[in-house]
C-alpha cells in the first residue's frame, strides 16, 4: 500500500491513478479538500482510500501508516503560498516533514519519496540542471527555501535511522485539476476555453516571451515518473529530476494550442524575456537510466489532452 500525502492535490490524484494502473493499492491523505475526479471513478474504497490527516499530529500520521500497513510514502503535501505567517509556514513544513519521517520509521516503510522542486535551481544562471549541481543557500521564495531544507534535513534523518529516502525535484507541471493556473500552458488553455485572448494574466510570471526555455511537463508524465521511481527495486541515487526531458520554449505551447483549437487567440512577446535563462530545463538522465521513463506527452499531445478534459465539462 502506498500513502500519498497531499493526495487531493492535482499531482497527488494523478499519481494515485498511476499506482492503480500499476496494480498497487493507494491511500491518499486529505486535509480540508476532497476531490473525486472521473478518472478515479470506481476505485474509491476498493483499491483507493481517502483518509483525513493533519500532519501536525504525529500520532495521527503513525496511526494512518499502521492502519493501512503502508509500505511506501510519497510526501507531496505543501501549504499554499502566501496563506500563512512566516512562523506558521515554518511549523507546517517542518513538523509535517518530521512527523511523516517518524511515522515511516515506526511503521517500517520501505521507501519514502519526498517532493522537492525545480525551484531549487532558481539561483543558477543557466542549465541544463543536473542533480549534482551546487545550489546557493540564498532562496527567493518559500518553495525554494523549504525544498532545499527538506533535502538536507531528511537526508540526515534517513542516515541516522537507516531509512531509504529519495527526493523528487518536480518540474513545472500542468494539466487537469491544476487550479492555481500559475504556469503558462494552463493560462493559455484556460484563456482559450473561456473565449478570451491568452494567456491569462499572472502576477508571478507577467511577461512571457516566445523563446523563453521551459521545463513544462504534463501531469500524467509526472505521475508516471513518480510511480516508476517509487516502485523501482533499487535506485542508485537519492535525488531525481522529475520532468518530461523535452526541449521546449514557451512558443511551442501557443502552437500546440492552435493545433487543437485553431480559432484560439494567443500571442506572446517575441524573442526571449529578461528573466529567461540559457537551457533552463532539468536533465532527466538519472530518471531515464534507472527507470526507463519516457514522456508520453509533448506540448501538442499535452495541450490536446488538457483541452479534451475541459471540453468534457470539468472546471479545472
């Protein structure tokens, strides 16, 4: 049985589907939100279980691992940005990490996979980004700061107790159920589906250019990669980049959108923006070599599948 914390998030739900397709049973934790997308219909309380969990409660985390005889944990839970004070944000991140690790230790969990992020590479001038690069200690946002901290502290914990642990440096993921609409592919697709010129505006990424390199990865590919890493009989490293491994620029997604929806209005500024970095994508050589992963969705296939999902009447 695999436990996915943050299992009601869009990556969590797709990852649950990937494990179910591989023949495993899954328990997903929920906190304040419950979602039951159509692609999981018929699985609830059969091979897929949802359990309430406040990761600030150590006993609850231990109890959940023991109740379901969990053999693997994928720790994806993360607080929403800009919703907590600095102290609250620290407590939620660090106590959640501590408690899931302790639950794994007590429950004898075989492997714990912890979500890191492409954000850890934010301080580097150019890519491609590899897992053995030295990262700056300075961090410009909470995701960057806490994911770096997780890698250091959880590695030390695992060494102390003899636990197998891996870190998933997850790229920019887009696709069904992604409600924050921060990344460019989602903003383009949702603008088209709402009949307005795209992309939708974004305070975090206000000025997209056609030639900006992107590490965008369709959520189904991300889920498949996570499942392969977590299920591999043995692994040679602790840190893995998780993305599509496909060279792309932002303009590719405009072309992909117009291939699926020819009447869509979408345009980006020409050239490369001032924030664009050279070869700003993650190298997934480790992931491919050790799991055989191959992305099933390039920009055109991912956007088409995303549009199909929304045309079927799904809100996100």
